[in-house]
C-alpha cells in the first residue's frame, strides 16, 4: 500500500488559499506526511519606475523579503 509522505501546498495568499490551509493540515495526520508550503514569486513583478531609481538586485531582494514575510505569517491551520 502506498502512503502519502509529503503534502506540497501551493500558496498564493488568496482568501480561498488561506481558507484551505486548515483542511490541508487536518489531512496530514491521517497518512503521516509532513506538509510543505511553497510560494513562487515573480522577481519582475514591480513597476518599471523602481528599476529607474534602484538596481534590479535591490528590487529583487525586496520582493523576496516581502514574499518570505507573507509566507512566514501564513496561517498554518
């Protein structure tokens, strides 16, 4: 019998995603897996003006930091 060992939960911070988190966490104990949150962010999801006044590396670092903060504060069920 095959059991689930890991649940990968894609997070986009939408209301429906937040509402789904408790159900994903509740499903984990039934088969013993751990659950992992994953969020993909676009390094280029900023307005072009930012690139005019700041280097791309700085903008990308800020985008990553904002995404990490949101992921860290995501409700974990």
